[in-house]
């Protein structure tokens, strides 16, 4: 895909040298936009309750008919820990709280995708599929998963969630430097 206009201010882009690499950059005075590439960021939830994990059956492509953990893409101005709580609520009607970031997948391709997986604690609600993105939702044990059509990547994430024994990166409740608007997760 060709990008010809600034994604920040709409002015035409030109190709110029940015720190030794030719890149598309904005021509407008006072705008510092550089088109670094095409990226997307996904978030996924591993919600555990009584040694069972919350899964949904996808009703849409890609992956229609496969069981996955709930998740989606982040929104422009939303903190990622809010994005994942929203996605879980929308897809399954379950309320869950973030415990930590337990896995990350890097997938460089046409649109370079990074996927961040959160371990989450079940709070309330019985799983109810949204009927649009997913047509089934529930908590399942490892034994039950054996006879279900679970996506490969989801199997890997479930293994991480159930066997890692770590909360991973957790949100820093009192960072040593005050940084408004930043989500800070640390070991
Ligand atoms: Zn611009």
C-alpha cells in the first residue's frame, strides 16, 4: 500500500533522508511525522477460573470455527490494559482484571503485528458470546481442550498461562518518575 499523505496532518509526504535511511516524511512546517512502516498491535486475554481458561469460538474469518482466547486490536487513545478488559467484556460478558503481561508474539510481515498477552483474574459474569465476533464462550479445562478445535497460537498461550508460575510484567503502581498518560509495566 502506498502512503502519500501525512497520517498526522494530511499534508503531502516527500521522500527524504531520515537518519541515513530514505523515508516518507511530512512536508508541512512544524509537523514531524515520518512514515516508519505499517504496524498493528493486538491484545489477548488469558482469564483463569478454577484451573479453567476462558475461550471463545470465532464466528468470523480469520479463524472461523476455531477456539481462541478473547482479544482484539488496540484503539488509538486507549490504554492497552483498558483495551483488553473491554474486549473480554464485549466478546464474553465476563469482567476480568489485568494481573500482568505474560507473553508477546512478534510477526513481521506486510503489516508488522505485535501481540501482547495478558494474564487476567476473573471477577464476575457468566460467559455469554456476543453472537457477532464469537458464537460460543466458556471456561474449559486442559482435558476438555483436547477434543476442541483450538488454534495453535492459543494452545501456546494457554501453556504459558497455566505453566509459567509468574505474573510476568505487572503495572507499576508507584513509578519513581511521574509520567502522566504512560502505562508502565515492569518486572
Ligand atoms: Zn504532517
